[in-house]
């Protein structure tokens, strides 16, 4: 009996034949966002495909499948929303299954006294956010992938939301969870406000990209929601560096706008036709959430600081445009519309997000903007913006449009841009090559340089919890 037939037969015993997807066509089209959409436009065929897709609907099924796979050297990649951008879902060998937890989509409890929501990992973010919005609440987590993402993937990749400067990242929102180890053992972490019982075990799973365990259930915070009270303001600035200084002062003075973004001219010209900037100018905008007078008070402070830095107030039209269109690209991801555009233009647009402390971020930005286009001559557009700010630093989200003539080489050409950015970032002591998309199987090539003397801790965690190496091989831990 072939390996595929053997695996399918056993998994069918665990979850039922109807939940084991085996046809080549079904596997190929299971989710067009799974890997490398540019190459898919040109009928990309991956070197390796999963043996099957196992659809699970409860924790016991996950446990049974992992136990079988662990004992039989079958590799497992978990997926829910499948909006991954860093090849987390790329299959790297011929003995892998997809564990599809999207059917685990039950909202288990909305507790408005404790201000928490407990749900299975396959719950779509758009569904739960819409549900709590109708009750006057928000999760406070709004990544650009909101229309596509599910809770499991958000936790696994250490996701960030567009309003993170106020609400925090997913690591600030997760209170507790249930999960399954590779040997099939189920564990639970209580959803408490805070604890000091040893290290925070949540962080073994948050950001682990499915290489240590499968998270099956999660409890996250809930926030009161006041969209009708939101303050907004848009500004033009002398240059991008002024924008960095402006945002730094806002954050270090103790103000926490929900949105604080600064765009360089290239990024503005590419995304905002209505904002006209002179050479080297920048565009910044802010929003403030909160009850009562909070938005107006904090908004007035943000406005005063902006004027101090020579900003010109331009109203809210461009800010409203961003709010209305911030997730629109999700409408075309993995569709024929996107593929047609790729085939016609031969241009692939993709982001690379990094972060650093305030004293280094300006130098990093300048060097990347100066050196990457020289190193990668087929870059058509290369801009950047600040989108997630902290008291001790900020991120920069670089957006590259790359002219690619050979679809088979598209991934390596994209990686060459990422690699050039990493070269600059890794020269600095207070900077990281990944802010929120995760390492996946793309930037994993540089993970040992990034982590340095702490890398053995990660390797030891992987070896301790997954000694047989069945969980998402090639992700977080480089192959070979």
C-alpha cells in the first residue's frame, strides 16, 4: 500500500472518510492563497503537495491525528484562514498532511463581565468581530487580512492589528488557550488577568507558527467600542524623518492613538492619489479611540504636537479613504482578477516589515531606501510607512513592486529584496527583521543571525516538544 493510501485509510478511521480530502484537484484548489499567488497566476505547480487534507472539528480529532502522525513520521502543517504571507503553509516534502482546523469555528463564550471571548481556532476574525461589534464591543485586533484570517493563524504568527498602538498585538490580547502537543496530549492554559507562576506559557504557542503544538481554542480580551466618538486627523510633513520624530514624541509623552501612520512620498503616491506631496514630503494620520472626552482630548494633544513639528493639517478626507479601503486588497487575493493583473503587468507587489528602537530606525530607513533599489534594479516602486508604534520604537512597513519576467524565479526574486533589507537591519543591535508577518519558510534563512546566542533556546523548545520533528518542517527551524 502506498504511503498516501495508508495515511488516508488511518485518518479516515479517526475523522471519517468524508473529512479526508484526497483528490489532486481538490488539494490544488483548496485555498489559492496558500502559497505564492504570483507564481500561481502562471500555473505554478509546487514541488511538493500534501498527501491529503484532514478536516477536523473538535480537539479529540486533532489529538488522534497528531498521535498517529507522531508515531508514523507523517508531517503536519496546520491551517485555518490560510492568509499566510511568509510560506508558513509551503509543503517541503512528500510525507506531509494539511490539518485543516477551519471547521473548528464555534464561538464558545462571550463573557461581558470578564470582558473576554472564548472560541475555537477556526473562528473567522471577521465573524467574531462583527458579532461583538453588534453588542458594542471590539476585539481591538484588525490586521489587513481581517476578511480572510482566523484566530488560530493570528495567534500562530504573532499577528498585529491596524489599531495596535492602542490595543496591542495579539500577544497582548490572548488570555488563555487550549492546545494539543505533537504526541496527542491536550493542554490548557487558564485565561487569567495575570499570573506569576513561572514563565508565561502562552508565549510557547503565540508566534510559534505551528512548529510546537496545535492551538485548538483561545480566550482573548474584549474592549468597549466607541466608533462614533473616534477622532481623526491628517497632516503633511517636511519629510519622513520629521514624521518619525513626531510619532516618537506622541508615544513617549504617553498618548496612545489607535492609529499612528507616517508614509513617505513614494508610498503616498502609490496609495493616495488625493494627497499631493512635494519632493521628500511625508503624510501622517492619526485616530484616537475611547469613551467620553478621551478622543477629543488626546486628539487635541496629537494635533498640537503635529503643529509643533511643522505639520500642515489637511483634514480627514484621506484618513477616511484609508478606513474605507484598508482591507480591500483581500477582495482580490487568490482570484482571477489578481492573476490577470500579474500576467499583464509582470509586477508583483509585496511587503517586508521590520522594527527598531527610536535611535536606530531613521538610519535603517535611510540606508534601506538608498541601497536596496541599487542592489535590486528591477524594483518598480519602493516606499515605506510607519504603522505600529511603541514607547521605545516603531516599525517600518516597506512595500516593493518588483518587475518579474520569470514566474518560476518569482519567489527568489522577492526574497532578494527581503534579503537586502535584512542585511541592513541585522547590522543594528536594536532591530528585528520581522515585525508581524512571522518568519515562515522565507526569512527563516536569517533566523540564526537574528536570534544569535538565543537561537539554541528556540531549537531546544522545538526538540523538547516535537522530538520527532513532525510539526511544520522548515518553519522557524531551518532545514539541514
